[in-house]
C-alpha cells in the first residue's frame, strides 16, 4: 500500500504546500477567484469616484454630503478589517469572503437605484463592510494557499487594484459615449454589482477552505482532504505530535487575544507592517486628489479627456503593481518598501519646492514617478507583508488589524491634508506630506524583519508569541 505524508498540524500543511512549489490545478482557479475579490474592492471604490461629479449635479449634493459619501467606505473598513479577521479566525476563511460579495452586491444595487442621498449612503455603507471584510480575509487566505517561494506574488494585488480602477474608468467612458447622461454614475456603481454576483457564484462553487486553518483547529482529516482538492497532494491525517499543544491551539484567536500581535517576536513585525500600511495609505490618498488637477491641465477640461488622463496615470500604477512581485522577490518586502518610500519622499519635496514654477511636462513626470514608486514598493507591500508575517492561528487577525490601520491612513489622507492645503497652499502641503514617506523609510531601515528572507526556525513558536488562548465561551 502506498505511503502518504501525514498531516499532524499547521507545520505539515505548510511544508507540503511549500514542497509542492507550484500553484496548479484547482489551486490556480481558487487563487484567481480570491484575487477577483480584491479586484471588486478596487472597482467598487473607483465606481463612486468616476461618477461623483454627475451624481453631485443630478442629486444636488452639498459639499458635506459628497465628503460623507467619499469617506464612508474607508471609514467602515477601519471597523470591519479586524472584524473580518476575527470572523476568519473563528469560522474559517471562506464564509466571510462569500458574505462580503453579498454585501457588495447589495451596496451596488442600493446606490444604482437610489433616489436620494440617504439611500446612496446606505449603499456605500454596505460597500465599506464588504471592502473591510474581504481585504483582511483574502490576503490571509492567499498567503496560506501560496508556496513560500512564490510569496512575492501576493504583491500582484496592487496591479489588480489599478487594473480595476482603470477598467471602471474605461467602462464609465463607454457609458459616456453611449449618452448615459446624468445617470452615468448609476451605470458605474451598478456594474460593480454584476461583478459581485459573478464572483459570489464562482467562489461559492470553487473555493476550498484553507488547509492551514483547518489544521490549526484540529481538523486534520479535513486539512488533508483539502490539500488533495487544491493541489492533488495525497496526504493522510496523523496524530498530533503534541496533543496538549494541539488542544490549546484549537480555540480561535479573537479580539481578546489580539495582544499576541504586540509581544514577543510578533511585536516588530506588527510595527513594521502597520507603519507601511498606514504611511502608504496616507501618502496615496493625500496626493490622489491632486492627480485630476494634473490630468485636467494636460488633457483638457472635458469629462472625456480628464477620464483618459486619469487612465494614463493609472497605467503607471498597473506597471508598478505588476513589477512589485519581481521587486519584492529580488529585494525583499522591507527593502523594496524602503526604496519606494525614498523615491516618494524625493518626489514630494521636489513638488513642494517647484510647484507652479515648472513646465507642464515636468509637472506630469513627478506624479508619474510618485505612482510608480508607490505601487512598486510600499503600496503593494502594505497588505502583503502582514499576510506573510504571522502564523496561521493569528494571520487573519494580523491582516485585519493592519488593514484597519491602513484604512485609518486613507481617511486621514483624504481629509486632513486637504485642510492643510487650504491653510498653507498646495506647495507647502507637499512638503508637510513628505514626513509620511520619511516615517516609513526610517521604520523600514530600523526594523530588519522580512518574511521573504525569514529562516524556517523563525516560524516556530517562541515564548511570549502564542500563549494558549482561553476556550471560546
């Protein structure tokens, strides 16, 4: 009788996936479906911004109402990133992902058929819930599906983000040319519902629960079965090497155990991933509002030309995001983040010192460099480094907390820095903003942890890392 490898815990699951070394068969389809959820998150966010001007005009929205609509999704994500991580730790990775698609579908339909501000806002609330839950869980699941040597591929989410944004802009442009008129925003946000429904059906049929999560819950037979379903790995459930440790590991890690992220060897990892996530979100969303200004100056004042201009800028984000997987593999996530922060720092200082005094072509190059360096470095790594820095028991919680901090940075970037601009002017605002990438650069240089350079022994539990969690009540 053929001898099959035994699954006695999370370590064996990870070793079998790493030893397989490839993303093949059903695992490839599942990987694409999970990435599709990240595409939907970006698309749903872009859908509002692409149609915000005609929506404002048609519904006679005030400045405060526009601000509320813009802030709702990232503000809700602050809360639902850790909630998504908590759910994924307790009930598995797949159920929260499916629920997120239903929230996204409901939010798109509410907004598309809304007759007043309140209904549109409720739609954005549902989108924010979906965004917060999906991103936290998807990155954790992708990390557990992916062999260690291919971990850099998680950075492809950044390219997916810009592809989704560009796709929504292109679709909005199509609706514009089809004379959708003032209702163009309804087609934009409604199209996100179509993607949400397709993804829900695809994920419902093909997603497979993470073998790592199953093993961490003591469900070794299910973990072995799912290794076969995903990769064709024929494994069998064995007896846990340490029964006491296995029993202690079974209760899910929840909010009461969140302190594990801030002690032992996890403390520097949490600081590093949190600072990268916070600073990349803050710098992107603080400068993001400036890009349409450049676009209008270069490509003209019409809606059509401004939309094409925004697509040009996003093209550099796609290039940087796709390149980030290669850069992250060659340099490591920490050093590639440091390099990206360094370039962004220089760009912001130059923008601050030269704003209004340079030719248009030079003014175009600076934000292009900003977007490319951001997406190739810290923009991509802000999510990936957290997903790769924790053991399976706390991975979803870690990505949730890091995502929450990043969402907070988004809100701060969207609202704090425009206020500084009103008080100091645009040039001085760029100089003030330069402190953000400087903070990220210093943190990346001081903390040496990099999950793509970690030795196997770094992933073994150490005193203070994972104290036994109390049983769930």
